[in-house]
C-alpha cells in the first residue's frame, strides 16, 4: 500500500506550505496530496480552504485576492511559531520542489465551491510544462472538473473524490470517465468497494491517521492512503507475512 502525505506532512508541519512539502519530500513515501485554488489574478495557489482565515492571520476569499496580496500573509504561525514566515505556495513552486524526487503528486482541484473558470486548463498546462505527466493524479469533489481534465488531457490520471457510500462504483468511475477512485476511508470497507478492489481497481482513501485503520485498509488491498502523519504510517503500509 502506498502512502501519500495529505496536504504535505500536515500533522507535523503547517498544511500546504513549503515546510510541509519539504518534510514529505524527505520521506521514503510514494506521494503527496495538495489542494489548488485560483487567485483573483488567475494564479494557481496551494491552500485547502476557499478562505485564508483558518491558516493565516488574514481574512477573505482566495478568489478575491491577487497572488501578491496572498503572499503578504503568514501561513505558518497559526500552526506554530517555529513556522513563522511560511507563505502560500504557488502550484509551480510545489512542482519545482518535487522536480528531482520520485514522489507522485495528487493535485486536488478545489473547484466544488467556486467553479474557477480556466483552472483545469492551467493545471494541465503546468503539469505538462514541468513534465509531471506520468506522476500526477488530478482529483476533485467537482466531477465536472475531472471530466474536463480527461477531455483536454486523456493521458493524465484522474480520480473523482467521494465522501458518500457508493453503489456500482466502477460504473460511475468509467462513466466520468476517470482512472481511479478517491474515497473517505470508512466507505472502503463496504462490499461494493471490496469487490472493486478485487478486480484491481485503483482506490485511494483519505484521511487515515490511525495505525489500525491503515493496517485494515492495507489488508483489503487499498492502493494508497492519504495521511497527515506519513512518517508514522510507513511501517503499517507493509503487509506482514
Ligand atoms: O484528496 C483527499 C482529501 O484531501 C480530500 O479532502 O477536504 O482534505 O481536501 P480534503
Ligand atoms: Mg485535499
């Protein structure tokens, strides 16, 4: 089972910052997950929420601020004074950080609340420019974005995100169309998902922070977990013989 650092190594470092991604880059894990929004001036920025309130001392929507305005805020000290001075990364900055590693990148398109016209095309263009084509998976709760990504870039791996319990999960996946499913981890134990796993489907699950949950997911054949504590999870991803 593979391990993806969720929002970088976000249990020990401020989520979606260069510090969190540097920590993930240091670890012998397979991947990293990050969230992307579009700024007022059309820049791809890495942050989870639509607003900057929770992870900075500022207030307001990402979509209403330019990159220069967003870069003025501190995105580290809400987590700990040790990380004072961390700024919001652009997607380009994060891809540069992983340019010389073997990590796969799960870019989550946060277009479910605001549709961010043009965001899919910008992400695809940057992934291609920086030659991440074979080590990226584009995911979203906004399945229209996933369909659009496949239309403009059929060679890139895509995955719809779900919180819900699914029936006929692979029928839905093929219909989007997409290559994998990214699920809330508790739903992976349902019979329909366990059946899908037996056919070799790629199923990754979020957000898995307890060792016993990681072991159970590994034992049913889940492809990967997203975790805030990737270093802690490394021993639990390996199946005991
Ligand atoms: O991509 C997995 C997970 O990140 C989805 O939920 O809210 O943490 O972005 P969220
Ligand atoms: Mg996410």
